[in-house]
């Protein structure tokens, strides 16, 4: 099942993507694609609905972030060995964790806004994991049962803010619009193996990234278990699991986003995003 949120920013409504290619409205049936709705019970209730009997949403309607009420946006750094190499950094012995501000979350096709003073805004296609059930000290064998589903994420990054200024990576990861998420939350039953997904990204029609989650250093189940030992994971929390090689920072010479660029990206089975890059006013 493909769940989504549609409507103006800050006033999104719950919906689902029907197999006939239409968006169907869930308003009145669930409060949002958030909280208890993400539990196995909530997803089972929505799965029992007949999409053909639900109202159709105007196809011109904006698609918002695929999950609401996100308390934590947790990112994993250097989780592909070949990306670590292009970044000039060693493969970490355990997951590198940093946070992205939840205020960075936007819809999958909303503009990427280059912040004032930025010269090095970069792209990172990633598999996002959406937590569906409270997780605390879960075993790796049970970790995927805590996942509601998966989505496409772009961990947009300002490299000078991230690396060249004092402090943590968070400052280069959290500008407004730096967290496009969606279009859909695809429930975990549709993705039997999250370590067998192709992911890609193009800028201006040129393919920059083309990888597979099979080459992750730390897989999804390990990450959920690892994080749950450090912090309690709650429904709606997002884990962005790292990016394959091909980011702008790693090119020779480096190539960064500029106003007018069009960025397209996707993950196998999870849909794709198309975003236009603009400058902050």
C-alpha cells in the first residue's frame, strides 16, 4: 500500500495512491499518516478499505511529505563504502549518526531552496525508513517489525556549512527544504528486502548517482536495532540511511546545485521526486 499526504503545506490531508493511478482521499477515516495510524493495526484498517469507493483527489494537488508528526529525523553518514571513499573519509566502525531538523521536511516536488551564503549545496538520494511502532532495545531479528514502511529521501546538504565551519554536521543539513520526503510511504509488506533496492539521482538530466542498498555498510535492520539502543524510536520518526557515491562534493571538480537546476531522484518501488532549485529570497 502506498500512503501519502496531499494539499497545501501545513494543511496536508491523508490519502493513498490507488493502483489505477489516482490519489484517493482518506480524510475523515484517519486523522493523518502519523502516530497510531502507522501501526500494524492502523495499516491493516486502511488496507481493508476499497480505494475505488474513496473520493478522488485532483491530480494537480500538491503532494506533501508522506508522513506527519515526525519527532526525529535521524540520518546515517558514510553508510556506503564507496561514498566514504569519495568523501575522503574512512568507513566507520559503527553507524555515524546526525540529526536533520524536522523543519527541513518538505514535499517530494517542492523546491530546494539554496540558503543565503551557500556556495556548496549538494544532493544525496537515500532510502528513508519510517518507524511505525515504538522501538526501544529491539533485537536486530525483530527490528523490521517496527517499520511502517519506506520512502524516497533527498538528504540535501550544504557542504561548507557542514564541514568547513566549526561544530556538528547538523548545521549543513537542516536548512529549510533540505528534507524532501516521498511521494509515498510504501508499507513494508511491499518491500520484502530493503537491502535489494536500486536508487538513483540526476541533475539537469545527467545521471549522478546510481547505486543499490545492497552495498550499505549497515543495513536497515541493524540501524533500527542500533538506534533503538540509544534512543526510543516513535511512530513517524524518519531514518535516512545514507547515500551511494556520486554526490557533487566527490566530483572533480566539485559540482554543486545552482538556481534553475532540476533534480530527479528515485528508489526502486518507492516512486520518484522532481524538484527545481531556487535561491532563498
